[in-house]
C-alpha cells in the first residue's frame, strides 16, 4: 500500500528527529561549558567580595567574565531556533553550513574511527552566496553524513567537497583508523534507526531537495528542487 502524504510527512519528521538526537551531545556541550564557567566564576566572586581587602578591579574583571559566559550561553540557547523549519532566517553560506555540521558530528564519528575531512575549497571566503532555509540544509548535510556513516561498510573517512557553485558532494572512503573508544560500536545507531536509502530519500522529499546517491558518494544542491539561486 502506498504511503499517504501524511504518513510520508511523519516519516520525514522521524528522520529529522533522529538527526537532531545525534547532534544533541554536541549541542548540550555548547550550553553546559559556559554554565560550568559561570558557576565557578560566581563562587570565586563571592569569595573575593567577602574579603575586605579585595581589589575592586579584580571584582569587576570577574563579573565581566561571568557576563561574557552568560552571553555565550544565551547565544547557544537562541541557536536552538535554527533547527526549526518554520523559522525565517537570512540564509547560510555553504562554508558556514559545512563547518557547523562537521563540528557537531566530528567527535561522535572519530570515536568510531570515522574521520571527517572538509575540502580546502570549502574554506570561508568574501562574497559567498547565502542560501535560504538554513535549517533544512543543516538537516540535509547531517542526513548525508548519517547515511554514509550507517550504510557504507568499512568506512574510515568522509570527505565533504563542493559540487559546482551551488552543491555539496560527500565521499566515503576506507581507512585504517581504529575507534578511539573500545565501546564505540555501542554508540552506533541500531539497525532500525539507521539512516538508510529510504530514510535519506524521505528526508530529501520532505525538505524539497533532490539528492543523488551513487554507491559511496552522494550530492545535492543548496537550493530546493526547481529553485534558482
């Protein structure tokens, strides 16, 4: 029986949820790190303030550090809106998108002996074009990485490189790197939750992008299907 439009939408939403779940450890770290610094800063500030001989300049310096960490934490919390498909954004450059996604997944992949390498041609440069739907593109990049990670046997490295002026290509290769964690296999997605071909296509269809898969390579454009830059 062919899936109804509603069922296909739920399938795509399920894939996005799985990808967000995989990125959550890195997102939690971004928010937890400033909190730890703030707590320590407040403790030291209290001790300094209780000292009658405390230097006022040192107290101001400590308070400034706490304020900087609170600002960083607020920015991390606000960034959660970037995952909402309905959020209006100013778009994202190709290099920034790849850098964000690689940072989110690099540690998790390296724990399993899978390296992430970004081509030099994706380095930030002046005058880069911005592409709409930053949240959708983020899910697409994470979906591509998840698909190769889960579906290519013996994978040791994933290379991300430009595909023309408006696309991305992902290539999986073998490698000799061993997982850094002897229990790394326990972190792999269960077979039922793996990003396979069906899941990847469901994600792309739900977001309006065309994805081309050819063995251990896949690519897609930065603009939705049928949309010019």
